[in-house]
């Protein structure tokens, strides 16, 4: 499979005119507001704040504590991180409250049950299983060729290309990562990745497991764990256990039932060890650009990935405020292939089962029976791996456990699962290729069963089209991807490299966007167009920006410093255009925490999430330097910001942007007492004042 690889809501009488424009637009099937520039009749200028342009930059797979573990805010501000909680000291060593993040072992060997809160024991020998090596032995762009690096990726400042040609591990993959000091003696909690001389901030690192049911288990949610600071009872005690006992794409393959795997020098084992407990240290120079942005502008320490699990589901929620589901491609819910035999000799021969089953496979401890990527070869016992769940059916694996937990909370949470709907939980290719062709019905052997049919679920793109608000999704290397629909050039280096992230584009799943050539051409573009629009002052009102796989910051395949460079290029370009800088808000965030540990509170919103905290920085003249927002938020809060700023209604009647803003007690700004609730992010700004 190809991966990813507030003011009042009024318009002063403008709604009637916009409604007429919307009817005309729907009649002709052509957007009246395009990324090429807003026409005179657009609604771009009808904002409730001075913000006329919003840019959302989405990196990959880093939790808040993983990046901001030791950040120290300016005087008068408070941050919830590993340092402030006393879990670690400023030098990265275990702090006086290290036990608050202590990891446990557990047991889940029952083949007919998924345990959200399994029985726990102390880690064997009182140390973490060793984190393992991940990423390339040498850099992906080899031979220190800066010219080749520049040909492969245009999204970096000149000084950052050196990081694209360096940072290889120099070690054998899946062995204990000896770059980390005392890798086999780490205490059972968070540890600093860069605590030695050979593991630097520029080094490639392993990528922890970060799939849907695995993350539910990592969070270890149960009411008996509840505290005033974490009333949902998610104590995050099982990050290392999940990472060692189950990996992506297991599908019943055998694995030792004992959590206490013995590591031998140069030996290999499953998973990624305890990579999920690693963090960077800003006090020692790590993540310097993000530290600079946090000090110069504003950030949140209570912003969350909106779905448990990985890339695809979180981008889908970002675009729709809801999950999408398996259908006939015409908007009618169906059951996906389930124990279906595909004839031998065909492209997808074998037994196809696309329904998730996170129950333990026989003879294993938590090694899922059906988890996503298939057996990996034609004719294998389970070729098509499960990624769908009918969470309205209590007889489905894991459903009763999670729904029972949601209903047990003092304020019971609605799972928000429609009967008969099989929701996509993990990474599948979108229903359309870049050229608008139906990817699900494609019969080319280069395609696979790992594709969801075209979706009819409404998105924020549809909302903005109807209101004549200009917008675009800028996908890095889109222009290379469109003529290469099967991404045969994925991983190639040079001018034709195609590391465009197809599963990251929430609008590429949607018939309303992708099946209309004019809409598709106007609103799905390459980041090359973004840089031109910024320079020319023709930026659309709303821009979603996704880096390529080379620079998105994803562990193992990219690095955090490369994503810092990608964000820096855009921020610097906007600042270089004074007229644009005067009315632009740039949100820099991530799709999800990547399976990395985080100490923050997690608020259950429905069956699908939330998940761990992730960084969110707001860059604008209308932020107060160094301000930290504690209002509970997730990806859908970005939709709420757009809707409030332009006076738009929620995406649908059931989308999460209908949730109210949080109400909190004076002594605890982090926990909404009116759950489920998410912020609209307006508290990151001061629209009555601006920085000079």
C-alpha cells in the first residue's frame, strides 16, 4: 500500500447574496472562488476578524511532549509538559514525579476478546524494552548531493538541504539503537532520544506503531484510573507494551506471547521496541525553529489528534469533521469485503477480509487477528487486511469494550456510529486518482484492494464552495503524482520523485471535489502554486498545505528538522509580503502523535477519538508573543475557526464542529465540564491588538 507511505456569527445581510451565488455555482458545477484569486463577488472579505487568509500546515507523527517536553514558557504563562509535571528534569533525566509516566507490561491472550484495559504488571527487570533502530542506514538522498536534494524537493530554505542528505542511522534496522545512551538500561518511562553524542537532532529515528485500536490500548482508559487532572481515566501506561506486542500489518502471524523479549547484541525482534517513549530536548537545542515560533507567537498545549490511530483517518476528520465509511460509491452504506475469496490468477487473489479484528491471534499476547495490511502476498491466508469497523454493532470485535467505557463516564459519551456503516479507521488509498478516475474500480494490477470507494460525506471544501469562499489543498509533488497514479516513482530521487501523500488529502476521497474537473483543477494544486500565490498576493482565503514524504517530519522516512524547514519557508514567504502578513493566520500542526507518549489529558468525544496531544502553533500578527492556550481542541477546531471567521454553518448536522466551545472550572483550564466540547481556537489571538 502507498503510505502516507469570535465574534458573533453574522454576515450583516451577506447571506442572501451568497446563497444566490451558491445556487448558481451548483447549477454550472464550477466554483466561483478559485485558488487563482478571489473574484469580486466572493465571500472572502466577509470575515468577523481581521484575518482574511488562513494557512494550515500539517506535518506528521509527533506528540506534544515528544517535541515540547522541556519547553519553558515566558513569565506569566504555564505549559503542561514533561518538565512542568516533574516527569523529567531540564537535562532530560528522570524527574521527581517520573512515576506519573511509568510504563507497565500487560497480558491479553484471549482470542475472543479485545482488552482496552488489560491486567498490568511491572516491566521485566524494571527497564524499558530497548528502542530499536529505524530509518535509512544512509540518508534517502545519498552521496551528499545538494543538487539532487534540490531536484527532489522544492519545499526547503536553502540552508536546510544539508539535512536532506544526512542523518542516516549507520546501524542495522530493528536492532537495539546503540546511539541512545544505555539503550538496554532505560528506566520505564520517557527518555531523551538525543542524550548521547551519536543520536543528534538531525538523526533518523524509528517510527512507533500508531494505528486505531493500538492507540486505544496505549491510552489505557478506564474509569478506575480517573483523577481530577485526567477524569477520563486514560493514564497512557501501555505505550511500550503495545509497541512491543503488536505491529502494523500483523494479521495472525505468530509472535512470542511473553512481553519480556530477550534482546541479544545484533539480534532482531518485532515492533520498534520502546521508541514511543522518546522525546527531544529544546533546552539542549532540539527543535529550534518551533521553539522560536512558540516564543514569538502563540501555541496550544491542549490540542489533540482527532482520531485514535494514524494519518489517513486524521486527515479525513480534519477535512470533514467526521469519519467516512464503505459504500457503493453512490452514498449507500455497504459491508466491505469480509472473508471473501478472490479467484486465483487475479490481481488480488486470496481471502479478502477488510473488517478489523483486534482480538489476540491464537498463541500470542495482543498480536491482532486482523489488522490492516494483509499477509503480503497473493494467496496468503488473509490478503486484504481489515481497516473498517461497524461500531454500531456491539457484537463486532472491540466495539463493546470501547462503547462500554464511553457509557461508563460521568458524562456518558455517544459513540456516534450509524447502524450499518463500516467506518474507515486506518490507512486506505482514497477513492480517486489525481486525474479524477475512480481508483476503487480500477483493475490495473498496480492497484490493490486497499482503496475505499468514492465518498459522499460532505467536507469543509463543499461548505466553502457553497459560500463562494476561495480555498485550495496544496499537496507537495501533486504535479508529479497526477501522471503517476500508482506512484511507481515513490521513493525515487530526482525531478520526478513522487512522494505526494495521497491518503493525506481529505478531498481526494470525495466525489463532489474529484469528479468535477473544474473544481478539482481549481482547488487541488501543487505547493509550487502556493509559493507563487504567496509571492503574488493571490493566495486563497483558506489553504491546506501538505509536505511530501521527504520533508513531512514522519519518523523513519523523514525528520523533524526537515518539517521545521518546510514550515519556515512558508512563514518567511508570508512575512516577506507585508500586505499578506497583515491579515494572515498560519496554523502549524501534525496529523497525529505517531504513537509517541504524551502526558496530557485526553477527552473522549466519540468512538473515534480523541487521541494524544500534538503541537499546534498559531503564527500571526494578532497573537501575543509566548501565549499558551489551554482550551481543549483538536483538528476539527480548525474547521470551527474557519466557520466562525467567515460566518459558515457546521459541515453537517452530525460533524464535530457542532460541539460547543469548552467550559472549564477556574482551577483547571484543561478539562471541559461540558464534554464533548472543542475550542474554535479564537483564544490563541488578540484581534484588538497586533504585533508590529
